[in-house]
C-alpha cells in the first residue's frame, strides 16, 4: 500500500512537472499564436482609425493586445527554444537569448505602450488612438529588427 | 493631377477595404491562434492551482483568457469560413454557422465564466480559482462538443 502511494505520488509529481514544462514545439506554437493574436488586434485598431471607427471594437482589441503583451510572453522563450518548429520554424534570432537585458527592455517597452493604447482607447479620441498605435508599432518594429529574422 | 488624386483615393479605399476584410485563411489562422493562447493560459492556471501557486501568474493568465474570450472571437467565424485552412484545416462543424443562436449562447457563457475567473484570480483563493477554472472548462467542452470536430 505504501509502495502504491509512493508510485502514485511520483506519477502525480511527474504529471505536474510535465504540465509546468511544455515541450519546445508547444512553446513556439504558443508564442507564434500570441503574436498572431496581437497582429489581428493591431490590424483591427488600424482598420477602425483609418476607416469606420467603433469605440467598443477598439477597446476590445486594445484590451486584448495589452493582456497578451503583458501576459507572460518571455516565459515562451526559454533557453530550449532558440531553434525549432511550432506552426512553422521559429523566426527568433539568437540575439534574443544572448542579449537578455536588451530583450527585456524591448518587451517592457512593448507592454508599456500596449497598456497606454488600452488606456487611450477608453477615451475614444481617434487621433490620440492613432498616435498611440504608431507608438506601439514602433516597439513592435524595434523588437523585430533586433530579435526576429525577416523570412 | 485630378486623375492621379482619384486613382490614389481609389487605391487607399481598396487598401482600407482589404484591411477590413481579411482573407478566410487569415481569419482561420487568427481563430486557431486565439484558442491556442486560451489553451496556453488555462494550462497555466491549472499548473498553478495543481502545483506551485503564484498569484500574479494566475492573474496575468486569467486576464489574458478573459480579454481573448471577450475580444471578438465571433468576428473570426464569418460565413466564408465554414471550411478552409489556417495553420491547419479548420475543425469547425457546420452547426456553428447554422445554429447562430446556440453558438452565440455558448460564446456568451464562455466569456462570462472567463470574466469570472479573472475576478476570482484577483482574490487569490486557490480553491475558488480551481472551481472557477472547472466552470470555465465546462463551457470550453460544451462548445467543442457541439461545434468542433474532434480530429
């Protein structure tokens, strides 16, 4: 009985560990998905401020960007994921892993501008939203230039 | 000069329209990505309540789920996307399109439970978070049973 309990406990510990340590392929798939969701929603904000503006739609889109941007993206870039395939081969440059301070600063800037976009979206001032979207996209571009292969 | 302006205006109008009407493949890719992000974050909440609990991590994960769940998923299922391929062939059942009221109710239940999880996460009561995660996952399963092919 004691042995069974020990085995069960070990299995449960393994299960918990497995849950906490997803495979590199899964992590890459998640991060590729997260950036797709960000792209979907920045496109929505842009379509609103360049075309027909809907305040609620912009708020929803900006809230989604802010949540994903600040929701733990760095945890999807552990050391085991410099190369590998999620939905497709990862586009990450090795510099993201070698330049931890720079990558953290780029991520922080992105999260900050995303939060600001969510704040500005609440106000409903289209020109201000447009300006803040541009500020956000500058942080996207900066990070892509430094840490993503253009392929 | 006038002609050039008209052509430019027409091109800009086309660009705006293109922006507002993404291709079915893109919409399917975005929705597949959105559900991956949801899966990533429900897994994070589960790992926290079953393993080592970190309040801030659960709050971030729950906020992301709530934002994506309420961020406009139905707009990624327009009539042109009953079939098609995003990252992979869509898993959606035709019933999602024929049973609009049922699909809307399933989506509303999902959004409601996701908001409740974000609320409960703030409290930091692990048992309550666990119970609410189960309530949320029940709405995931209900929707999958009715509107997603298991493949």
